[in-house]
C-alpha cells in the first residue's frame, strides 16, 4: 500500500537553488582553505560547503580527509590540538568570522562527536545562524538520534537511491517522521519526479557533484533546492542565463 502524503507545503519556494561552493572554490584554490572560501564568495557562491572534524581539544576544524601529513607519515587530525595543526587547516570559527550573517553553510560531519560542538559554536556566533546551518551525514540513525538536541539546525541525509531499501516514498516518510530536513544525493540520481516527491513530504532536495554546465542545467531545471559544485561561477552563469531566457 502506498504511503499517504502528509499535508505540508513543499519547501521549494526559493526562486533559485542555493549555490554551495563545494569545499570552497576548489576548482581554483586549495580545498577547505580560507583562500578557497573567500574566492568562492567572489565568484558568486551564496553558500559554502566544507567537512568538519574535532581536534583533540574539542575544536571544530575544516578538512576533508581528517589526517595531518608530515613527510611520509599521516596521523589522525584528532591526535592534535587545534594550535598544533598546519596553518592551511582553518577552524570553523575562522570561517564564521568572515562570512555574511545570512549565508547558508553546509557541513559534512565526518566525526560524529562534532555535531554538538558545531551547534554550540554556530549558536554562540549568531543564534539565527543555526537555521542556515545544514549538517550532513550518511547514517540515518545518527541524524534521527540527534534531531531533538539539534532542533534549530537543518539535518541532511546524504544517501543514494540504492540505499533506500523500501523505495524513495517510504524513505521520505521516514525522514519526515524523524524530523529530518533534506535529502542529498549525487546529481545523476535526481529527476523532477523525485524532487516533487520529496517536496510533498516537506523535504528539500540537494544535488552534489554538479561540475559541468550540462549537469548544472539539468538539476536547475529539476528545481532542486541546492547545488554543490567545485565551480560556483558556472552555477551563477547557468542560473543567470536561465533567468534571462525566461524574461
């Protein structure tokens, strides 16, 4: 039996999707560095994406792999205090200090211990900013268990269709029941019907790994709510061209 649809208003009210610069403008600058984040904003990104870990002394920092390489040796980032990390690895606080207060930020939480630390830091920086903070994780149970404690932040399930054992409609219902906010999948898995389906459950649709112009055009046409790209300027160009052609 098909799951009945809840009576909610689809969240896709925004005229254009959020343009999340994936790890900053990593097509042009070293990823997850302040240089990459600053450049992304100059290129027109209206959202920033990064990966977040905790140091040994409990500081949220931005890095993809979570390891520190010195010579031929690599050690987990969690083995270091924040003050002992290489200078190219920024703290979350460094990013918050430079961005506009209304800029959405998407954080891929690599260390589950970082959830609470990120929430505390975002709330302390600017209470209203929490509502513009999207915390991504691939484990549905991890997100659902933290929904109550993270009530004012957006929780994003990063997944794939093949992992929705009971199909996308049941998955959407489970997300709604658990209070999650966003489903995030790679761009090839999206189509307009899926965007509409998740929207009927009050869920936003985010598409990642949108690098080439044709990929960006496709997901914009599907009316996804956010796009992750290494090329934020390409996203700007596609959205601008679409707006011009519709005038």
